[in-house]
């Protein structure tokens, strides 16, 4: 039996850090730090990011998988997440 964290918050944190479960990647700051996320959780917490995550599309109409935020401070972005 696989151990699961006792709270939803801890489970979501584990999911974000699992490359196979996170569904969006941000390349943040001039150093292009990789910050993974769960699209639905980010969208529920931030209207601006929701618009970006569900509005920006690839040429074929699919949702983008990664976003570059070169002018954003990586630590600030991680804390906001």
C-alpha cells in the first residue's frame, strides 16, 4: 500500500513536484528557473493567470504547456504559487 499525505494541501504540493502530475511549467526570471504547477489550482487562485493559462493557445488550439516569465522574480513567483 502506497503512503499518501494526510491533507489535500500536502497532496497537492507533492503533485506539483511530480513531473508526471504537474500540467504546466513556468520558466521564471532571467535564470529561467523551472516552476511546475497544476493549471486548475493556479487558475482558481489567480484571475490573471487563469486568463493566461486558458486563453493562450498553441497554433493547433491546444493549451500551452509552458510559459516564459523573464521579468518575474523566481522566488516571488514561487511564494505566490
